[in-house]
C-alpha cells in the first residue's frame, strides 16, 4: 500500500468515526427548574456561552426538547451525567 493510499484510508476512517459517533444530547422540558437554573447548568456542564444556553432553554420550554450538544459518546455521556446530577432530564440519541 502506498503512502497516499494509507493517508487516504486514515482520513476516511476519521470521517466515518465522526459520522458513526455523532450522538445528540437532548434536554427535555420539565416544570421544576427555572430558566436561570437551566441556563447556568448548560453553561457549566456543556460549556455553552450565555446566549446559546438561553436559546436552548427557550427552545426546550416551547418545543418540549432541544439538542444541546452533538458529538462522540465519550464527550456527550459526561455531559448527560452532569446535567442529570443537576436534576435535569436529558437523553442521548
């Protein structure tokens, strides 16, 4: 196998890995937490900026759920656990 072929296969594998491991962290609406609490949790756990966190909180409130983060399971799972510890309802799809 030539260096070109090997490089191409490595790049292709990285792209496939990103596609296969593209998981979505969904935040679900509840009647217990305030907007400020949810916004703070998204900033703290998911590293959202304040505007992004606020938008996610409003989308969740009005639509019932919102994808708050996409990525590899190794990144998404700890965020799910962190939001769950704060009492928020989240799932990974």
